[in-house]
């Protein structure tokens, strides 16, 4: 089910003795870093203060986008410089030193836009501060005094400025801590205030929400855990030991779960915003080693990180020009946001944090060890804080995430809205949600006579325990609100959803399964009474099977789409339709599958007890009972 590894030009030979899973070593990371940095050169401004890449501009405009190209690639360059103890050739150091001089020249043509309240330069300032700290002996310490003063003045725009109340507070923390390390004006109250705000967002189990609400995604990995580690490296003795220890303990707990988010082919689970940062999801793996805050062995850490980097390399990332596009594999704008400019994907530079570890560190020298999904056991991991249930299968190496808790909405009374990367019932390492066309995958909807469909917006978590997770959401139809309560039960490659669907008489109900996608051709499809499946060329299939409450005479269907899915040009979603809701609350039970054998899925069944519990029988004979309404345990 996974793509074969291909031979990539410009990379060292594989080392199966040291890295029996991926074959990748530190030399592969260094070669990839060099390729990324070299690919940017044709787009550098004359003074190297901006990298003006092709592609859609962000809403911040071309000057900010050019700064983004400099700052995010400087992060990568700094890790490469520091990791080699400056032995990278003087041109790389000179290039970024020249950019600092030109970008902070207030009268120069390449001057950077100033740091203002809530402006994009705040994000880039943090990358500059981290890069300047990590490369300090080879770059900052050798700058002219005047350039150092101008850089400090530009970064000092953060002092007294208002950052967005999210992970952006940490940009202010690391930037002003660098100013403190350089003896420049800063606000200790703002540093402490940002760190205190992080405490407000901690939800336990290693999980932070990215601001108030239920905003769980990879920002927990590449921001909310990462920046405290980098801040501590800058602060040194100025950092509170108790606070640093608390951050380390949380990171350790988070990594125990985060290791499960990567499929056997290295692909991260495809969920959340800013997915164009791709392998930045590996950054906390390295941060855990740097901070001595990881439960993972050195060999497993490298296997997971190298697996992700290799996965994207195998799928043409970076592209033939050495560039990171706005996309996942191919250019694909729906995995970006309005703030994403042509250089935004270079936040992926955070993945190269491991280069700060010396070449003789065990994380580079130890023999690779299998990741969790490489073992012989299927895994089910409940994550109560974000309201998630992770389950993976050893046979195909796929990780699936069942979502009953993350909608990326601020607390009420903020309006509810549907976002395909947050409000689907499930996500995976081998599939992505459709973002255009019918977009019916992994959701249930009430359908009005005119075809208007309700959406799953705000998710009200009810609990996660064992192999079950539950939530409810409000489905809006013709101006009325109806409650849909759902419990998911997982086993192997299957998920059974027990829905208690409130609705008006006459409305239809539709439920979609997974949307397998393929570049070569549309997935094969088949339908029958109460079932449907779609299968792509390599055999990966999505299936949906009616178990209870659906009209047994109604055939399943498959909806096809083009250019709607990050995993392939052609996608197809099997789904079921109940033509007429009987009114009141109606019980529907559905099995969905992402795996290799869609026909096997039809061997599942469900029955309802006199007490209202639902007894599920999975295709392999395993049974699970779902309690009546409102109970998850």
C-alpha cells in the first residue's frame, strides 16, 4: 500500500547497516538541506535580504513574502552552519550576513517591513532570532557593530507590540529573549507574559490548544512544544529551571503519543492547517533529544524523522528545481491559508533541528529501530485531551486518526464553520479529505429537498476511552438546528460509527467514507445494496457499509472528484444515503474502512439491545458494545 522508495539524484548511497528501515543517515539530511538552500539562489534579491519565489502571494504582500523567504531559509542555513561548526564554506555565511545588512538598512531597496501589531514580520522575527542564536559564533559575533545595532533595532519592534493570542505569543518570547542575550532593549514582562499564556492553553497529556478553544493540530508539535525548547537554549541561566523542567516533562509525554502519527512509509497523518510545512512535523522529535526530554530511543527518533523526510523526497519534494511548493506532494493550495506566501513552506526548515546534534551523537550513530507502526501489533491509542483516537494497522502501515474533539474554533459565541482539515470524523497517513466538489468524505449530513447539506462545525467532545470516542454537533438545515451524536469504535482497519441523528421528517441523510486518491486515473468503484467502495491503483480502498437504520434496498454510491485531494488528482468517496429521515431521533450504524480488502468489510453487523445499546460485530468476529445515549464508558 506504500509507494516504493526510489533512487534520488544528488543524495548519498543508502546505508542499510546503520539505517535498516530507511537507509538514510545524517549525510542525507545535509544533502537535502544543501539542495533546498541552493534551490533558492535564483530567487535571491541582489543584497540577499529577500527570496522572491514564484507562486501565489500571501495577503501580507511581496515585501513580507520576500522577508519570509529569507527568515525561514536562514533557519535552515543556521542549523547547517552550526551543525558543521561553521565548516560549510564561507559563501553560505556571507550570504546571510549580507542579507541582514541589506534587510535592516532603513533606506535600502531590500529593507524589511517593520514589526507591527499582529503583522507577519512577527513570525519571521522569531526565525531570525533563533537562527542568529544558533549560528552566533560564526555569524552574529562577526557582524559590524552597525549591522548588529540595526538588526537589534528591527527585532526590537516586538517590544510593546501586540502579538496574536496564539502560538504567536511565543514568537515574542524567543525574539525578546534573543534581544536580552545581545544586551538590547527588551521587556521581561512580555517574555514572562507569553510563557504564562502558554500555561493557560495546556490541556494535559502533553497537549496544548493553539489559543482558546479546541485547536489541536501540528502546531502543538512545531510551535507550542518547539519554541519553549528553543527559548530555553537562548535564555540559558535566565530561564527558570522549574519552568524548563515543566516544559521538558510535557514534551516527553507528548512525544510518547506523537511517535504514533507517522505511517510506515513515513507519511504524517494529514490533519490540520499549514500542512504545506510537511516534514516540520518531525521537529519535536529532535527537540526532545536536544532538551533531554524524549522517551524514544535514538534509533527510533532517527527512523521516524528520516522516514518523513524520505517520504516526501520519494514523492518529488523538493521539486526538480529544489523548491518547496505550496502543497503537499504536488502544488495544492487547499493545504495552505491566506497567510501562506510562496516561501511559507520553508517553515519545514524546523525539521533540520537535528543537525544541531553532533555527528557522533547516538541519534546519528545508533542503528535505526522500528517505529510503532513497523511492529507486528495493531495499535489503538486514546488521546482524551484533543478528543482523538489513533489506530494503526501493521499489515498496511497506515495510521488513522478519529476526530471527536478538534474543530479549530474559538469558544462560543463565535460562529461555527466547517473546515475539511478539522471537522471530518477521520484523517489518515494514507488519505486526505476532499476540499472541493461534493466533499462528502468522512462526514454525516442532513440533506434538504433542494440539495443543501448540513456540515459538522463545532465539535462538542463527550469523551475518549479504550477503543471508543464520542461527540455531538449541531446540524443546521433550513434555519433549524438538529443534534447529531456520534460514537466511533475502532478495530483493525475499521471504524464503526453509531449516530443518533435528530432531523425533520422527509430530510435525507448522507454519510461518506474515506476518499482514496490517485494521480494516474480515477479509483475503481463498486456499489451494492447498503455498501460501496472505491479503490486506487495500488490497492488502497475506502469502503462504507450500512449496518443498522439505513434503507436496505438503497444502493451505496461513489462520488468522483478531480483536483480536490492533496493525495492525488483523482479521488472517489463511497457513501450511503437514507432517502427519508423518519423524524425525531433516528439510529444509524455504519462501518467505514481504509485498507486493502473492501469486500471483507461487508462481513460486519450490528444489533440493538432492549436497553438501547448497540452491539457491533466486526468482520473478524470481534464484538464491542456501545452504551445508550450519552455514555462513552
